[in-house]
């Protein structure tokens, strides 16, 4: 199973960062998904925070952003997916 953290514009940055760090420590991979400018903003800020948390644990991460189509209430929307992995 692929872990997906869904971020909203009103998501707490520190909470999302903690979730990203927790999943990365356990699985070494996480997908972070956001729809809309506010949500993408929160996701990117959380990723920067998580990078700092994980650096303290000796884990360096890398991120590859991509577009994905998701269906919400019968409508297809374009989301940003941040694919986060341990740097090789």
C-alpha cells in the first residue's frame, strides 16, 4: 500500500510535517497530495519542516512533484502530488 497524505489549505503545517516524517521513518516513501494554491503552499512548507526533522535523524529526502487527476464528487480535478523518497 502506498501512503498518501492529503493536505488542505487549512491543514496545520507542523502536523503535516510530523506525519510526513513519521511515514518516511517507517516506509522510506510517502506521497503528499494537494489541490489548490493554499493546499500546495501548506504541503511545501510542511515538506521543508519534515526535511529538517528527518535530517536530525540522518535521513536525507528528495521530492519529485507531478500532476495527478483525482475524482472528487464525480468530477475530475488536477492535484499536485509530491513524491518523497530517501535520497540515494
